[in-house]
C-alpha cells in the first residue's frame, strides 16, 4: 500500500510539473484524475497545440466509450511521436492501473519538458537581438589602427 501511495504521489507531482511546463491553467485536486481520459485530452491540447483540432474531434462526439476515446488519443500520440504505445492501454488507465498511467504520464512529462525548454529558448531569442543566449562575455572589437588614428586626428 505504501508503494501504491508513493507512486500516486509521484504521478500527481508529474502532472503538476506538466501543468507548469505547459502553462496549463487548472489544478489536479484528486488522484482520481489519473484515471480520467479528460485529464489526458486537456493536457495534450497544451503539450501539442498543433493537434488541438484532432484531439477535439476525438473527444467532442461523446458517442464512443471513454476507452475508445482514450485509445484514439493514444493512437494519435503514437503516430505523431512515432513511438510504440502498445504497453499503454486505455482500459487499464481507466481501471487505475498505475503501470499504464505511469507510462503515459512519463511520455507526456518528457514532451512537456521539450515545450518548456523551447519556450525558454524562444524567450531568449525574442529580445532585442543584442543579448547573448550563450552568456559569453562581451568582447569589444578594436577598429583597425588607421581608422582609430583618423578618429583621433579629427577630434
């Protein structure tokens, strides 16, 4: 039971980190959200904003079971990320199988870290263009002696 509670706490912490990395605006109030497909649909919209239309189309109809919807999301992620998600089963996530939840959350966490890192790089590059993103010391380049002499003579 202690291992179960520890893993649940770690997964909840990872969800919070994903939320922070992607600026997801909501909080996870209950561990039950780990077994809710809606959690993954919403997070994926923040992690993969280009996929919002496809994600929305999976979830909007509500004609399918939660398992079918989550399977569709997993298939989309497998296709986009080009990874094998056969060890992540939607039916097991909904049953609160922590092994399957852990696999999915770990993948989403890694994707969110990429989002966070690229956001930091974009922020550094979006300034005036004069800052050094590598934090190298500024080096003053001397003008050639002839140009420097001409400046001194003209003064």
